[in-house]
């Protein structure tokens, strides 16, 4: 096979893979579509919003844009939520809306082929898996893939109107 043929074959394999930003929440590792990530910032104080759900930490002013900040650790009901030097905010652009999510730490960027991702198991009404795209096993670790669009569109957040998301 010529070098040109090998390059085209590698490009095709790369095009089929999906890149995810991985981050930690507690002891678990999660991933979201890297194309939704706008930037990563250290956690800073937020302006609280009255009557907001507990996982909506508040808002920040980011270069003139008011950005709601959600703490995924609280949303996913983690018991121990602390803010330290490793706590970061991942700024996302989802459905033309800028939001920030608080995570314990950002790990890295990985590429996954579709066959590497397994469907999330069904747990019944006790556990809401609407925000999970699937699970991937990599070496000795399990990656939980979050459907960030479904999470941001959740009615309890009130961030995106049902009409604008459709």
C-alpha cells in the first residue's frame, strides 16, 4: 500500500473516532464531547441566584456573557463536595447557550470508536440515566459518558426552552 493510501486509511479511522474531554467527579471518571467545550477555568466565586436549585451554584460574568454555573457533583448527588485548588469549571457551548459545569479535576482528551461505547444499563425509576450516553472501558478504568445536551435541556434547569431545543 502506498503512503497516500495509508494516510487516507488512518484519516478514515480517525474520522470515525469521537474525542471526549474526561474529568473526575469523586472517584469516578466522566467524559463529554470535546466539541462542546469552550474553555477550562479555575473555580471562582459566583453570584448566587435566589430560588435556584442547589446544583445551580450561580452565575459568572465571562467577558460580558452571563454564564450559569452548575455543580455536577451536587446534580449527581455526590455526598462529599469540596472546593479546592483542583476544582475547575468547564465552560460549554450547548445549543448556542454558554454554561459552566463544576468538576473535581480535568483528566485528558481521549478518542473513542463507536464500538468502544456500551449502552448504559437500565436501573428503573430509582436512578435517572437520561443523561448517560454509555460506558467505555479503557485499560483498568471505566468511563461514564455524559449526554451534556440532554442534561442542559433538563426541564428542572430551565436553561433551554423546549421549543428552541426541538
